[in-house]
C-alpha cells in the first residue's frame, strides 16, 4: 500500500477542498480492509474518493482519504452470466475500452467516462434512457468493506437488503471494493443531433421520449433554441463522425470555442444573451453511428459547477418552462445550456429514479461565475415539483427533505445504523443528507 501524509484534496470543479489527516492508496482488498481497521483504531473517519467529479462535499474528509488509483482492473468477464467484475477504482473509460476489446458493452452511461466505477455509481450517475436506467442499475453484484473491516458481498440473492441500498450508497455503508455489472454484446447506436425550437421540443416531449431509446436535449438560456439528441440501436454499418466534423463539433464548438465564449461571458455578462442567440443558431444537424460509449460520452474540458434535479417525468415540461420564465424575467446571465434527460423507474432505495419514471433538469454555471442566485431560484422550482437532487451535484436539501422525497429513506438509514453505527464513514455531507 502506498501511503502519504496530508495534502489538500480538490474536486474537479475546484469548489470543494479538504485536508485529510492522511491518504492511503490500497493495492488490494486486504490492504483496503487494513486501512479501514487502522483508521478506526486511530479514531479517524474514513472516506474513499473517486476522481473528484462530484460538485458536492460527498467525498470530502478530514480523516483518512482512500484513493482509488491502485485498486483498479478487471477481475473477471463471465460470458455465461454476461457480467464483468471490476475493482472499485477502475475508471469508466478503462472499463469501456476493455469491454469494447472483448466485443461487449454496458447498456447505458452518462456524458463522460472519467469517473471511477465506485464513485460514479455511489452518487447515482446516469445518462438518458427510455428503458435503460443509471449505471448503478446495471450492477448485479457488489462487495464492500464495512466498518469492522470485514468483507460483505451482496446481490439480488445474497444479502438482498444490502444490495437494494448499497448500489447507490453515497459512501455511507462502507468502502466498495468491487462491482459486477451486467454487460451485453457490443451494439451500434445511431445518433441524430438536431436543433429544434424550445416550443416544439416541449410540446412534443412525450412523443420524442416514447419514440427513442435515448432522448435528450439542451436548451440555450436567453433563446428559444434547443439541440436534441436521439440515440437508437442500429444494424449499422458504423459511420463515426468524420475526423474533421467530429473535431469541429466536439473539440472546437463544445470545448475550445465554448471556453472562449464562457470566459467572455464571465468578464462581460451583458454579452451572454447575444452570444447565446448566435451560437445556438450555429449548430447544425448531424447523424453518425458508432459503438455505445463513443456515442454516449464526450470530453468536457470547460470547467463548470452543476446542479441537477430529478422530477417525475410528467412534470418536466412544466418545470422547464418555469426555468425559462425565471431566466427571462430575472437579471441572470447564463452561458451554459440546460440539459434534460430521462430514466425509467428503478428499484434502488436512494436512486433519484427510485420507484418513479423520471426526467432530469441540469443547470450549470461556468467556473468562477457566481451560481447561488441561479441555483437557488431553480432549486425552488424543482422542489415544488417533488424534485430529488443528484447526490453528486450542488444542492441544499437535508435529511428531513429526503425522508419525504424518498419513500425508502428509512430503509437506507436503518441499514446504515446496522452497518456503520459509529459513523466511521461519516462526514459533514452525510450528516446533512442522512442525519446523524
Ligand atoms: C464533467 C462532468 C460530467 C458529469 N456528467 C455526469 C452525467 O452525465 N451524469 C451524471 O449522473 N453525473 C455526471 N457527473 C457527476 C459525476 O458522475 C458524479 O459526481 C460521480 O459521483 C463522480 O464520480 P467520481 O469517481 O469522481 O467520484 P467522487 O466524486 O470522487 O466521489 C463520489 C462519491 O462516491 C464515494 N466513493 C468513491 N469511491 C468509493 C468507494 N470505493 N466506496 C464507497 N464510496 C465511494 C465518495 O465518497 C463520494 O461520496 C458529471 C460530473 C462532471 C464533473
């Protein structure tokens, strides 16, 4: 195990820092268990981190910080069960690459693949899907080190009450050491990206959702313009975006030029609405066909802070229209598009889609721009629609709110009381969202 004394830990967005007493990088499950036991003996709290892509203080600790870097790799690919078992610290991009080499794929994923498998699933990271749900919903087995340093395995058959909660465990139940995911033979997706008017997307939302396996759209604040993306399985052949056009859309438009536009908007906010009108009109339609992770994910180099709420799917259009009215009547200047995605109901206790068909509304602010006024006003709209915030993205909700928002909240906290009565895995974030 490599161990290091304290340095300042910082998340991707730079809005959270922490000073752990010590950092450890266990290279095996035995070393991980040992690190947990030693922390308990020393009276220190324990927190495993992934790649710090959460915008909340979920991963922050002043105790022992467990880094994922040496607990990575593929343990087993089972072609009969069609599963893959990976070490908890494995980055999603490595998992995707290995699966592609083996002619396999996850069913659905989020917008990026930098995160670790344990970090991504612990906060309920999701993409968009009519029938397929979050990454955590694709877990078929999970292994964690609990507060007494012992290894606990769970699945639908083994310790099912742990499995029901631990797939989205917020780091509160133990340190995940390995995860097993369902996989399927690699398939192709045809992506259709198409600009569309706000009024049309919102009035046709139900049909767009029902007719596509993966539908999402971005609305550009200060405009009536959206960009839609429809991904559907295809018989092929593969037709990836051309090198130049792919580069222009993904690197130049979405990252390079966008960075310049955001910096200008931060320096001179009054320019934002005019720039938004021009840049949202510059988008053009494109269609391409590729393997899943290349269609679902893309690099995000422009840093931002984000809040995302899950609302009942039938409420999403009303909620989004309220967000638009808010931006229009306020002095807010927002350079980042608002992203709308969906997920079917799932059976995980603290999943934002637990027990209800869901749609997500995500708002972003360029790094370094004050975001509180915008996020507070949007949060008010979302909570009025029984919204549930993403566990890894900025929000101000607490345990009292979640006890109402999640019918199975008590099931989760009871399991936490059983597995971690002394709150070895506690931190300020968990105190706020789960209670003492
Ligand atoms: C650019 C960007 C794009 C994003 N895109 C999406 C998206 O498309 N969809 C979406 O839903 N979210 C998205 N997110 C949010 C992100 O996926 C989540 O915040 C995710 O939890 C980050 O994973 P991580 O590996 O960085 O974990 P961290 O942020 O480091 O940790 C997250 C939580 O997991 C816990 N944890 C980590 N490892 C373990 C372990 N081994 N055992 C127990 N607990 C553990 C931590 O303690 C913490 O509570 C995005 C974030 C960014 C910055």
